[in-house]
C-alpha cells in the first residue's frame, strides 16, 4: 500500500486515534464481563465495572448501642461499639447525625450533640458516645456515615459457577460433543476431497456443484425431518432419540460441505508433478492419498479443525434440537441460555458463566489465529 | 461423568478406526477382486480400468451417504412437510403458506429479517473496509486487527450475555451498571430500556451481530486490499490523485468481487440468526425473526407443517445466492 495519505502529522495522528477508538469499542464489552466476573457480588450491583479499580464511596446509616450498653467511667457514661461488623473492609471517612448532612464531621473528630453529649467515630467504624448523665430509654441513636469501599476482587464467582451452577458439568459435556464432532468429519471429507480433485469419474462435476450448493443451505431446512427421523429410529430400536452419537453425526453432516469444499480447493492446488511421478512409480490412488496428499494437506486440515471446533463449541441450535436439557447432556451454550432465564439479574453468575464459555474458543483463537485466518480466506474468497 | 468421557474417547477411536478400516479395507478389496499385479497384460489393463470406475466411489461414498441423510433428504422432506399438517401426515395444500401470509407474528418476522438484511451486511462490510484500510497504515495494525477480529470466536449466546450487560438498565435513582446507560447518564440523558423499546430494539440486537462479523469482513477485505498491485496506486499518486480518489476509484473497483463475497456470506448468516434473538428477547417486543419463529413452531407450537413452511421461506431467500455461487464456481473451476 502506498503511504501517501496521512503524510501530514495530523493525518497520521488521526488514523491512530480512529483505530484506537475502534479497538476500544470492540474490546470494552468483553472486558466488562471479564472484570465483573472477578468482582464481589455486592460490588457488581453497587457500581459500574469500569470503577472496579477505584475506591468507591457510599453513604449509609447505622445504629449506635442502646442505653443498656452504657458503662460508667471517670464519672462519665459511655456507649462504645463498632458500626462495621468483623471483616468489613470499608473505611469510614465522615459521619453525621442528620440524614440531610450524613458527612458533617470528618472521621476521628468529636461531634457535639448538645447537653454535653459528644460522639466520636473513627476510621475503622468504632465509636464512643459519652454523656455527663446516664443515657435513658432503649431507643438506640441512628447516625449516618460515608464509607469508602476498596476494590475487592475474588475468584469466588468461578467457584460458585463451576461447582453449583452446573457450568463445570456442562463444560465436560461441551467437550464430549465437540471433540468427536471435530475429528470424525476430517477423514471422511479428506478422501472425498481427493477424489473430487484428482480422480476422473462420471458425475464429478455435478457432485462438486451440489456441494457448493449445500454450503449455503440453511440448517433450518434439515431440523424437522431429522428430528422426526431420530424419533423414529429411537422408537424403532427402543433407544433414546437424543444421544451424543446422534449429535456427533449431525454435526458431521452439517460440517461436511464446507470441509469437502475447503479441502478440495487446497488439494486441487497441490503440484501435479508430484502426483504424476508417484503414479509412474506405480503408486495407487490410495497410496498417493495417504503418503503424499494427507501430509501435504496438514495446514488446511488444521484450518478446518479449528473452524469445526469453534462452530460446534459455539452452537446452540443443534444442541437444543438433538440433545436433552438435563445435566447429563446440557452443553455450555444451552446452560448459559438457561441461566439467562433463571438468573436474569445475578450478574456475578452470568458474567462468570459467559466468561467460562468463551474461554476455550478465545484460547483456540489466539493460539491458532494463523490457521484460522488462512481457512477463512480460502473458504470464502475463492468460492464465495 | 467418567463414563461419558470414556465413551467419547472410545467413539473417537471407533469413528477414526472405522474410517481407516473402511478406506483401507475397501481399497484392498478391489485390489483383490480386480488384481492389476501378477496377471497377464491385457487382464491387468482391464482390471485397472475397472478399479478406476469403482475407486472414486469408495472415496466419496461415506461423504455422499452422510450428505444425503443429513442435508439432501431433509431439504426435500422439509419441502414436503410444508404442504402437510402439524404432524406431517395429511396433505393440506397451501394452507400453511396462506396462514403465514396472514399471521401477524410471521409478518413481523419478515419485516425484521428485511431490516437485518438491509443493515447488518452493509454495516459489517463498511466498517470492515474502513478498519482494514486504517490498520494497514499503522505499526500496531496487526494487534488492532486481532482484537477487532476476536468476537468472531465468541458464541452468539456468549455475545448476547456480553451485550445484555452493556445494555443493562436499572430503575431511576439507582447506579447504572450497564455502560451504555452510564454513558447516556454521564452526558445528561435519561437511561433507557434498550432491548424492549419496539422498533429501535432491533438495531440494538443487530449491533451484536455487527460486533461479531465486522472482524470477518475486515480480514477478508484487508487481504484483498493487499492484493492490489502497488504500481497502480503509485501511478495514481504520481498523477496527483487524492487519498479519497485512490480509495474510491482505484481500490474499491479492484476488490469489488471480494466485497460481494463478504456481503453475501453475511447475508446468509443474517437469514439464519437465531441465538441472539432467543437469548436477548425470545422474540418479544417485536424483535422476532424467521429462524426464531421457526424454532418456536417446532418446539413450543409443535406444528411441523408451519415450521417447515418458515424454513422454506428462509431457503427461498438463499436460492439466488446459491445459484450465483454455483455458476461462479463452475465458470472458474471447470477441471479443478
């Protein structure tokens, strides 16, 4: 590319700003659930996740001890105690005695409540109220205070979600669905792709056209007949209609057109000379395929494997049609969809579950991005 | 659970082993039935020819069977069911189609799908192109592209949770924890319930798909832009063309084919959009689309006839793209 545009300082600066803006808009939403999943439950609802690192402050009300708690010391009557419970990480910054002025006195200062009564409240929430005469009545005094909450990060949400919300089990289920559904189509597609690329037989052109046509056929076209077929097969053999085997085969079927298409265009591009010299040496098609084509096709096999893995792992529709919705078979996407219904407002559970769900695809994506991009380019640019 | 993991491992072994045994065994079998080695010359040539007839079908056989069972037969059957009643038994003619035309939900879904088709592919292609051009000019472009590309790896359900959190609304007086409402409040506006305000909520759902798919458009278009010969741009620069002229008159025409590919790919995806609707609104507040409506009739309505009819309508929209693809491929491909 020519570097002519943006030669000026401002032009170049503008490009940096624009790209930075796009990157921020594109990453902020994901960052939001990552940060939230690490925050304590009560903090998520108290303040926006973008304030997670700052110390939040809030005002609250508390009650001092009643007259029954008073002790007499040096001729004064004292009520002592602490506004905060044990283990409270808050810091009291100010206090007040009226709701209208909750932060009238700074922490540690002595407030004059009139009639010689004084109140001192410290940073840690401890207080001393003293009076020259004995306190009376059992109505405890209500006071107001401002406290700051330090950032509180925790792995507690992950523990909850994995162990008691069923995400852990669903993680295993997702793996159970994904791994075979990724591996099974590869070999089947590779043989077909080789035949379509390098063997001559009647009907080949028609087959290729069919596969290109099938590439865009929406999944929705298959669901109802397959559902009926599975129910029929299940009833006929007296086996459950919704099994892992069923979904493995379904994903294999739905993934095959793309697999054959992608592999064929790559295998067809292998140098003709290699094939021909092997054939002259007396190698059969089978030998050529196993010894030459398969090893040379590794990059495209890897590309397809990543695609199929991401597609199956992220799929919700096929899983909802072909698997049961109990703990034994519910995959991560289905579980997350369920939690959205049952745990609508519990953002600590939703954000954490979502992050667990997207963790594996993101890891695959970032570690194997090269193959992913290569497959994407090969799969869409040539054929469209 | 251990049994489940074990059975998965065993299936992988049986599946892969079965494939290997099938391909190897079938190959051995035709070698034995029609031997080409150790027989007289004429017979060997004859047998080789016979092998040449059979072997391709051994190679494509398993794929062909699976494609037929999982895609070709169901497509025909869906067409058949669309003319039948809820259980798929008795013929009802066009009554499913006339139901669809009169149904308020269905018309809403068609309208929304059209809206999605107008906005999403255009937005993704446009944003993808802009980002591709911009990131090509800066040293940290690869990192930027990688981050914008990332949502493509996230499931629609995961993305829905992510965006539901962005759109989160809390009642007046409470702290807004959704970043969109917090921003609106910061700039002095009133927080809104984004996903349940009819008509406009469609656009807030579309944002999710645009967020996911822009990276796809960007990667494909960026690679096409790199394929433009350097000389043409240099020549234009020497002739005194401005950056905008170069972009519109030199670059865009050269990558027109790629833009069409990106556009159609996203169009097909949009027609099938289901997960986002299901998880964000489940079709409430006038956000239903055809794919979600079909799911509704399949499971909650248990009317296979109507479900199949909706599938056919989705398919009809795909057919032109399908024909165009096949023609394109056969024109280019020919041999291979």
